[in-house]
């Protein structure tokens, strides 16, 4: 009861009315509908513009309303009305998920430190109540007793998943065990927040002589003038660092910047990660699993830890020859500059790969940048997806936003508004540096509209054009793919089935599918025009780009396998006494041809180790196998074929989480997915 007492006091101070006890039934017999804005009016973003105190108060009110909805569920007379019971439960979980979504965005992107702190407290409160609900045997018993025979298949599937998640949470354990599980879940929330905060706040830099930037594009050099000391400051943010690692001729500058990036999160995250891993292991073993990886695999497409391990090894074996060929090419190229060189260092691979591509395929990625001005790329993404999926995007210029850089857009289908999204695409201090899509509000048919946020760190348009690298264009399409999944799948009956609430090792597939539109002439030439001449990106240049991209694909895949192995193996056994740095270095030596480097700590800034993926980073590659197969009909009929796109929307995106991912894919392809399309993509040269 201690947690609920804290909530009651906080909520009373916030001036929020309503019951907050979800531990036992109360006298009410009808589940009250929580107060909310007009059901089809997007409203969630406004809360991120409030003062920190008002934001936290509103969050705690939603936590209390969620508790009241659980209380109302338990108060229904038996046999409980199925519609009323499921609605009450779904309302509660939607309130908690949305509070957590707003909190995640606030904690990671808000410019005000006090607001970020309030958002972190909000997430702790919402996570805490979610844990309480998941460990409440009265709620589990009430849902398990419902007669679902008259419900549709999606509802029956959803309730089965809900009950499974209750059991996975430990609802059927004794009171003492449940109390310990609450403690562990609370600790995980706080440790995860700390791990991410340490990464977000630890932006490092190197100061180099102006000549160290030789080889960089002119606009990069212009935007990095020397300081009073005559030196140029370059940070470890990707928008700053990647061009230097790719183009700078000065190897010492590249090394210094790479090392600085590999030290982010150190030393604070050494202890934080150790405690996070141990707490996860303790929770998993308390629930009867041998490891966190085994526990986390069970509700995904792989189902078992061993399947994930075998998948990683299968891909590692399949890429052995290609990795060796890629590495040999890099070493040969290095020896032209450094005769007698015996190995390639990690900070050299991106630069050398660019050199090989230029010489073998007559392709210099810098020649693309004038065709990828930010505002045109943005409009291109909107225009292409509008045409494919029958959508209209309208800028909401009077929407309240939490930073002047942010844009609000509404998505329409005909006269019907489907949802709202916010673009937060430019860098600023203390902002989450990794590109991402965030769920801001959950959509439910006829009740609430889905809302989402895209964050990135792309150059900001101003006095000069903001030119993107092609990898950033690909990233824009990727994250917009997540957004479309969230919005187009956000018309489910139940919040628990809305948007991208599918298996986590499938959720990347729709985003990876949309990346393909960043690679083909029929899509690129609709928006990629030279910033000065207005001429479209030549087809011949696009073909050279694609041929050049084939080189280094083996190294890229091995890098992803390295991250997947780190994610899985750090969670595969008891971490007590384990030197995480030594283990990660060993995995580096196993999966990559580059040597591990002393005093570097890639795992301490590995943002995916927190939260959503934890042990399951392999999901990016598992999803990619599915995504390459999902593209098969598009490649047969043309990327811009609207009938194929509409069928994809109807069978894969629109259903949200109402069906198993394998069934969604089968509906679109007319068969089970396979490895053939992925193998063709991997072997493409």
C-alpha cells in the first residue's frame, strides 16, 4: 500500500479528484468515463507546453484516473459485463501508456531541465501504477472470468495476450514475491532513466586545427568556424561527427573524435549498467526464467533465447566471406597511404569505405548532398506517402509546441482527421541525439486520435541551405515509417491493439520497408533536386549510389550483429562479477575484423540497452528479413504503385496489433515470409 499512499498524497496536492485505490473493489457499479478533451481533437502535445508543475500534476491525475478505472472494473457486479469490464481496463492502460509516452518525450527532448525532471517523475508514477495493476490478482481474476464467446477474434486475442502478460509479470505469485517484483520494477524504471540521462547529457568534443577539416564539404566548414583560440570544436553528436569520420583526411582528428564518442557514458554508466543488468536478471529468475534474455524472448516472434542466438550466428556465418572481402579492400586502400600497414583501425573504416566507393564505383557521397536540402526532403517524404496511402498533410501553425523548431502536422484521409504528428528534427543541448519516433497519444476508434513525435538531429535551415547526407534521408523515411504505423494502425477498438503494438521483433519492419523509397529513381526524383540548379538527381548517379552501397554491406551487417550480440549476451546469464567492458571487447573481436581498443566503452552509450529493446537488439535484423520480403510486391509492380501500397496499408499497417505479425505478413504476401528476398538483397553487388 505504500506506493498508493504516495500517489494519493501527490494527487491530492495536485487537486485531482477521484479514487486512487486499485487494490480492492469499491461500491461503484458503473465504470465512470474519465474526463478528457473532445474525443477526436488532438490534445496531447499541449501538455508538453505546460509548466513543470502543471505537467506533473496532470500526469498524476491521469495515474489516478487509471486507478479509478481499475477500481470501477473490480466494482462491477458478477458476472461482469464484458464491454464495461474491458473498456475500464483498456481506459486505464491507455491513460498510463499515454502518460508514459508524454513523459518519455519530455524527459528526452524538452529544453527545460525542470520539465525534464518532472517528466522523469511522471514516468516513475505511471510505471509504478502499471506494475501495481500487473501484479493485482483481483484484476487478473476479473478479466480471466469474462465470457468472451460473443467477442470478435481481435478482442479474444487481445485478452489472451493481456492475461499472458499478467502471468509473465508474476500476478500468480505469493504476496511477498509480488512485493519484491514491485521493488525490482521500480528500480528498473529509475536505472533505465539514469542510463539514458547519462548518455544524453554526455556530449563530448574535440578541438582541432582548421586544416584538420580538409576533405569536409564547404557548408560543414562554413558552419564550424575557428574559435578565439583558432581551433575548431567538433562534438560527438552524429550530425557533427559522422561527416568528419567519413571525409576528414586527417586520421588523427578522426581517431580523437571516434575515441571521444566511444567514451560517452563513462564512467557513470559502468555502475548504472551493472545494476540494471543485475536487476533484470534478479527479476527474471524470480519469475522462474534462467535469464533476462530468456524472459524477454518469450513474447516475441522468436519465442526463445536460443532462436535469437542461432539467428545471430546464422547471419554471422552467412557474411563471413563478404566481411573478409570488405576488410581486405579497406586494408589495401590504406596501404596506398600507409605502406606496410597491417590492419585497419575502427576509426578508419568509414573514411576508407568512402575512398573505395569513390575509386571502384566513381561515386562520392558528397555529390548527393546538394540534392538533399532539408525542406525538400521533408516535403518529399510527405508527398510520397500522401500519394501512396491516400493521405493529406496539413501544417497546424497555431498548435502549441515546446520548442520553436517543432512543427505540428495533421494527417487527413479525405475530410477525416486521422491523427497528428510533431517534427522535432534539429539539434539542441540536452536533446535525445538518436533519431526516433515517439508515441504521444494512443488512437482508439471513435474515441481518441493517435499522436506521435519524430525527433532527429538534422541541420537547421537558415541563412544557408541545410544539406543532408543520404543516410539522413534514409533515416527520415525510416522514422516516418514508424509514424505511419502508429497513426494508420491507430483506429483499433482497444488501445492495447493500437498502432505498432505488435511483436517487438516485427515493429521495425514497416520502418525498414519505407527506407526503400530513399534508394530508387522513381521516388528520389520526385523531390531530390539540386539546391542551385533545380535539376533532379540523375538516374545514373542513383544507380552508382546503389552499386557503391553494396560495398561494405558485410561490414555493416557485422556491426549490427555485434550490437545484437552485446544486447543479448549481456542479458544471457547471471551478470554478477562480470566485467561488462571485457565481455563487450571480446564480442568486438569475435564479430568485427577491427581490434578492440583500450579505454573505449561502446556499451555505455548504447541507448537501446535501456527500455524497449534491452536484450532484443537482434530485432532490427529479424525485422529486416521480413521487410525485404514485404518489399517483393512493390519491386514487382513499382514502388509508386498505389494499389500495392493500399493493400499494404490495409493488411500490414492498418490492423495495428490486432493479429500476429506473421499473419499480417501472410495477408499481404499470400504466403509465409522467407529468407530469399533478404539473401538477394545481401548478395546484390
